[in-house]
């Protein structure tokens, strides 16, 4: 909803592309961005996690760590990759939740490469306070929805269309 002064501020974030060992600067950067912008809504538009990465040096201090994807003796370990992806995503989503600011998510291509289905992502998002992410699409190809923004009189003043065009 628009603020009493007639403004509506959106903080648009994208591509944190982190793994289960978050970069040291990720949390303070996101917290500072939210504090500085004082948004009415946070919109995150994809690539919450990194599928594969070379050169990362997060809190684990392990250079050349390979993102959230884990390989075992028989190829990709889907269960561990899924676990790593949700652990990586939790860092960002917990910051959004703790801020008290409503937030909406859109999937990116890396978010689809890590063995987490749309249904799993939606279920995961629903565990966080202030989450507005939903799926209004008629198929399972993506997570698409509309967020109406209302004025002080209660009428819709703006529609935000959150569309996943990756798949």
C-alpha cells in the first residue's frame, strides 16, 4: 500500500548468486540497502542461488567452491544440491523477513538448475514473514503473479506483474 505521504518505494534486488557458504559481505550489503532505501516492497528478480561457481570465497574461506551443486560418485547428488540451495536461499530470505518489509520473488535460470521445483520454492518462500510470492499461472512452467498496490483510499493504483520467463 502507498505510504500516507503518497509515495511507494520498491527496492529491486537480483542475482545474489550465492551458495550455502554465504559471501561475507552479503548480509551487511542487503541490510544496508534495505535500511537506506526504506522500501515499501522488496522485489527480487532471480538467481537467488548459484548453480556452479569458480572463484567464490565465502564464509567457508574455500576458494573455487562449486556453488550449491554437489557431485557424488554417480554424478549430481540431487538431495544434497536441493539442501544446499535452500540453505543458500535462507540467508537472503531471512534478511527480508527480519526487515519487516513485504517481499516478492521471481525465479532465475540458476534457481531452476538446482533441483528445486516451483512447488518446493513456493513452499519454502511461504515459511517467511512478509512473503507475497504466489503462483497465478495456469501451468507448471513458472511462477507468475500480479501484485496490486493500493492507495490510501483502498483502490488499486498500480499492478506489478511478476513473470518468470526462464522456462
